[in-house]
C-alpha cells in the first residue's frame, strides 16, 4: 500500500511537468520558422472561431431557516461534477491591446449534484442520497480581453465579462412534484480568466482557463418538497477549460 501511494504521488508531481512540456513544445514548433505565422492576423477587425469546453460544475447553496426547524433532512451539500460544451467565438478588435469577445451560440451539457443526509429515509431510500440536475445551457457570454505584446508566435491575454444563460431542460413552472428542487430557467453571472495564443501556420490555438460564477438565485423554492424547502438560494459555480481555434 505504501508503494502504491508513493507511485501515485510521483504521477501527481509529473502531471504539471507534462503540461508545461506540452505547452513548451507547441511554442517551440511555432518559433522554428524564421517568419511569423499569420503576420497580418492582428490587423483584422473581426475574427471568428470555434471553442471546445470541458467544465467542472457545482452548486453554491444557502440554507433556509426551515433547515433548522426540520429534522427530516440533516445535511445538504453540493458535489462537483463534469460537463462538456461547444460554441462559436466572435472577436471584435478595438485597439492594439483590447478586444471585445462574444461566444454565441454556446451550449453546455452539465450535470450538477446535491447530496442529502436523511434522518428518516422513506421506503427505497438510503440514509445518504444524491440528486442530480441535468441541464443543457444556452449561453451568451460577452468579455473584454486585454492582450500582451506578441512574442514571435506566442501571446498571453486575460479577460473579464458577464454571461446570460438559459436552461433548455429546466422550467420551474413545469417541474413535476416528484422533482427534488425547482430551478429557474435563466441565470446571470460574471466570469474572468487567462489564456494563451499560439500562432500556428494556418490558425491560432488558444488554451484558456476561466472561472464563471452565477450571481442570481436560480432556486424556485417549494415548501412542499422536503429537498427544496431546506434550501434558500442556489447559485451556479463553474471552472471551464477551453480550446479555441481561430482563423
């Protein structure tokens, strides 16, 4: 068992090194040629691209005062889950340093989970139970992007902005009574992140990491549902890793 733990620790140490070497090799390949790749790209006023996303999703919950008044639900906690997404990137150049970006359409396929501990489980339930919310999110993020100077075929940038999302699979007024929580269809939030431009021969590859937090309460509380009446607010939390391909 000790040897297995040591091997696991070694793999965890090697992982960041592997990511660094991958990014370094991409940069080195971009700089092998004497000339710049896509030298006129920065002069374009408008560009489009495709974005592929992997997401880490969770709920941020606030307990309702009813939580202290009931003894049927002892705990309610969010669990982190994964998701996938795809979108179209639209970029408008404002100046040498600044750009405005919009991702539309953006589709995220996410699954968010809540774990409950019950004092009096019903027939067929265990003391600890998990409930899943599967969502298809149609989003419209808008961001302001700040770019560094281009170094050969490499550039660093950061960005911040706001997003609006509509859950295509969640309508609070049409939820059945068997559902454990009712969620509103619309969500509004803020996001910020960091990315890198690698100028390839025919396109720009941009790995990007961002944090996206919902600031509106998406919970439509139903006092008749035991899993819903103990929760006051539910807000979305996401960490998104993206690969952007731009021409």
